[in-house]
C-alpha cells in the first residue's frame, strides 16, 4: 500500500488481497471476522487524514449513500478509521465490471437492455433520495456471477436536494476539482455547475452508446477534443441537423421518383386516419404537475419492488395534494396499496380499506376511468375471494377501455379457477395489448403451470429470462415448475435467485423452504424457519410462507395451523388453492377441505 504501510487488518476486518486502486483510494478484499463474510474495503488516500473538514464531508456522504437499500446498488456496511486511515466497508460482489465484460466481446441487444434496466433501477432509487452518482462509467458497474448488476462507488455522490448551506462537496476532492471520468461526463460536470440526477442519465447514455456501438460517442483522441465535443454548441447541432435534413430530402426525392415510375396497381395506399374525440368541455384539464407526478408513480409501480411501491405512493399522494380532482392519481394509489399487500409488505387487512377508498374516489371523480374498476375486481378476487364482484368490475374495466392491458391480465389470472381455457384467452389478449411487459408475458406461463403443463410453462419463463435475467417472478415460477418436475437443484437455484433479487423477500423464501422440505433438505428448511422467527419480530411476514415450509416438511398439523392463519390474513396466493399442486398431498384431508371451504374457497 501507499506510504509503505502494509495493512493486515482494519478494525475487525482482515485484509486478504488487493482488488484495485485509483485516484479515489485503494480497494481490498477483506474478511469480516465477526460475521464471517467477505467484504470490500476502500481505504481512502492519506491526504484526507490531514483535512478534518474533508473527513467530515466523507462521513456525511458515506452515511447518505448507506441509506440506499436496493438490489442494484452496492451496499455500504460501515465506515471507520484505523491506522490513521479512513475506510469504507462495502458489499463484496463476485463477478466482473461492465468494462471487463465489454472487452470479452460485444453484448447482445437483450443483454444491453437488461443491464440498462438494472442500472436505471438503482439510479432511480438513489435519485429519489437526492443522491447523484457523478461517475457513471463501465468500471463502476459490476455484473455479479448470478447476473445481478450493481452500481459501485458512490464515492463521488453528492446530495442535490439539500439547502445550499448544507450541500456537501465531493468525497476526496479539492476545491475546484472537476469530479468524474472525462469521456462520460455531462456538460454541467465539465463546467463545474450544480448537478442533479440528469447528469447521471447523460453519463449512462454514453455508456449505453458504447455498449451498442463498441465506441464512445465523444472520443476525439485528446482530452481537450473530447471535452469540446461534449460541450458542442447549438450552432454545431444546427449544422449537423441541417446535413441530416439535406440527406433525407435527397432520399425522399429518390423514393418518390421510383414510386412514380411504378404501375399504379403496385403502389401502397395509406390507410384513412381516425380523429381523436374531443374532451368534454365541462371536465377541467388536469394539472400538468400532477399529471407528471402520476406518470412517475406509475413508472415506480411497474417495478414491483417494495421500495419502489412506497415511492409510487408518495408520488401519487403528492399529485392529489396538488390536484385533488386528479382521478388517475387516486387510481394509482389504489393499485399501489394492492401491490403492497400482494408483495407481502403489509398485512392485507391493513391495506385493503385504503385501496378500496382510493379506487372509489377515482370512480367518483371520473366514472368512465377503467383503472379503478380493474383494481376493485382484482382486489375482490385475490383478497376477498368474491368472484361475482371481481367478474363484474374487471369486465366493466375491459368495456370502458379495451386497450388497458391490466384488466384482461388480472381477469385471466383470477378466472383460472373457473376455466383454464378462458384464462388462456384473456392472458393472451393482455400480452397482445402489452407485448413488452414481462409480468404480463409470465401470466401465459402461469396458465400452463396451473394446467400442470410444466414444460410449456418453463418455455415461457425461459423466454422472459433470456431478456430479463433479473426478473424475480420468472425465476420464482420457473423454480415452482422445476420442483413439480422433480428437478430440485434447478428449482432451488431459481428460487434462491428470485429471493436474492428481491432482497431475501419472504414472498420467495417460503417457496424455497417448501422445496428444501420436499427434496429432503430438512436441515435447510428448519434453518429458514428459525430465520423467519427472528425476521417476524421486527416486520410483517405472511403466515402463508410459514405454512409452505411446514407443508414441505410434511408436518400436517403445523401446516393446517398456519394455513388457517393465512386464510384469516387473506393471503392473496390462496385464490388458486383448487389448482395448487403443492396441496395435492393434503387435498383429501377432511380438515383441509373443511378449512378452505369455511372461507369460500374450493379444495
């Protein structure tokens, strides 16, 4: 190490080997001797030791970054000082940087999209907390051996949502120093102007350009040339667009000449256009700020991650605070509350009244809005097991807006217990309306799954994972399918991956515990039971998952005890009880049949 200091330990961390070094410090692989796990330790330059203000800035920024809890952001565990050297303890990630991956060869479009989605998910979380990275580049993006993308080194991060007198400077920087890495820096970075999250988006755009083309867009051979290219003026862009416009006009003229030369019968006619119906004159236009917040809320809701759902609720609530008549935001609140219960973040009984109230408010404001009707239908089926209401509301939503994909998606899922054929019809319709949604695509696999055609279901899940490698639901359902086929190793691999992506969420760990049990790994199943006991002391854990582990272990009495608690809790996953293959072993038990029948479900 620098200054002839060869550290063997820092605090209770034993230094194992160097991982890298740069202007921002040295990174080492180390062993946490208390928790017996590998970590990465960044030892900061000795120059920071002589500057007490720099140390205070470092501590403030590290604490800020440590608040980020997201699967696509490298976690900070601890900060400290030893041997008169400040250090930051971080999550150790086995794998390779994006830079190393690019050197191995070109990435496919699917890989590029998957990596970009994971990076933007992590950045969105940081930006929502007021943190800007300021050094997005391939070397600061890690791809783990399991395919999870992690954004590293928020060491340049800066809070951009604080008051000016509280704003902190870059960690390990000197006054006037421009932080970042030249070819990836935004114009405002180069000009040392105030930054916000848009600076990271610019840098990410450069990274994605490089992934797609194999070269960086602004490289000019020299630092000065590259900086000049990044700082291109509007005049330079005007000239470039003019050149493009001239080329397009020439191409268009050539096309028209060729078209005119064709016989009339071979020309392709344009279809007649349709006019939009004007909005009602009596309905006030939505507040633009509320509309924007609502769109941001929907973007967070689509991520299906607990923290993202909480952010969605905050955005929808802010929108209705601005515009109390904004029906779309009330509909968004209803969907977000339902998703919190579905993801087992909050007990369903605690959140269902909020979801219903928000949906009814949206309908009162805009009776012809499809979204809240769909939400009420999905809620009635999966949490209240009220099929007539579910059918009425979901069909009403489909009639109000035939192009809203979530109505047929949810209808197709919940109607499966009535008719698998009808289920397949509607989940396919939803897929046709939104072919890019992975969860809507997964519903087709779920239909095959509930039909006990596990190979067909696996083909769907595999197609999703070919482009969405970090999509937890596809890993989850793949794990269930492999379990039913008796391939327990593949099942456990997929279920572990789903749990890893979701931050060890019990939504997936309960299924993993069941798989441990039926595969004979009773030691691991009991270990998970002990973990859930500790987990449940501090937070909500659905009894459905505890029931699954006991079911896998073959403990029928405990299974029925926890099943009753799950029924009382209104666990959404019990809707498919008649088709759930994992219940086959107790389906003929009179106690099981009486219990589920008491709550209006079929055994």
